[in-house]
C-alpha cells in the first residue's frame, strides 16, 4: 500500500513543529507500506493545494495528515473535519480568516475514512496515550483535513484519508514549557502504528 503522510512547518511563536520533527524521524519498512513524506506550510489554501497536487502525482491508497496540538497530552486521531475556518491566530503568511467556509456550498462535514478506533486502540496498546478526537479545530489543520476528504470525494478517488494531532515534544520547551509534551520516540512510534494499521485495514 502507498501512503502519503504530511506534516506542517512551525507556526505561531514556536520555532519547530512536533509533527514535522516526528515525520523526519519516522521510518516504515517497505513491507509495511510505501511511505511518501511531504512537508506543508501552515498557510490557508496553499497547504490544501500542495496536498492535492501530491495526491495527483503519487496516487496514494491513503493519506495521513499530521499536525501539532499544543494543548493536548495524547495523540489524537481525528474523526470529523468541518467546513469552517475560524482562525485564532494568523497563518504563516499573515492571513486570519474568521467564520468562513472552507468550500462554499459543500457538505458541512466529512468523516475520516481511515480506521480511527483501530489506530487509537493499537497506539494505546503500545503504552502511548491516544484518544479519538471529534474536533480538529478550525485552523489550518482542519482545513487540510477537510480539503483532502472533499477532493477525494468530489473526484471519486479510491483513497482513504485521516488526520492525527500529536502533542508538543519535550524538546520544544521555551515559552510554552508548561503545556503538555510527549517524548519524540513515542510520537514517532504512534505514527508508525497509524501507518501500519491503515495499511492493514482492508474493509
């Protein structure tokens, strides 16, 4: 199975992004999946465009997008993407949309098509904190998640898609040291498990 996995660059006042650091460190054997890694800018619109271009180029069987959730202590596998942008902070190009749809006149939401519960159960089984999440927020992460599912739906592509939020990693420290953090080895292991469970899922 060919899996396209994405991560974001640093945004806000952070100088690194845990999703990007974990993706760099992730290794998946070819017998598990043919993994394609890409980094995306934390920018409204452009991140979705780059992802859809990558889907066209690589024709993956599944897409797993990863982002950082600074306030979460567990790996959270998202179940729902909603058709709204309501940015709390600017993106990396200084844009801050408020209360606008991602795609006008499109469905209000899409459900992930990767095995969300199976991924969460497997990560927990490895001793790593993980949960199902019913909100991917209303920032660039949710827009990318929704954009991927919408593109796949309107083009009737045989591609599964999901989104995983990971905590900040302990190396980040600095101004938000008081926020939850997870060691990078656990984050990488969780992503490895997510890839494996997605590749093994045949229903």
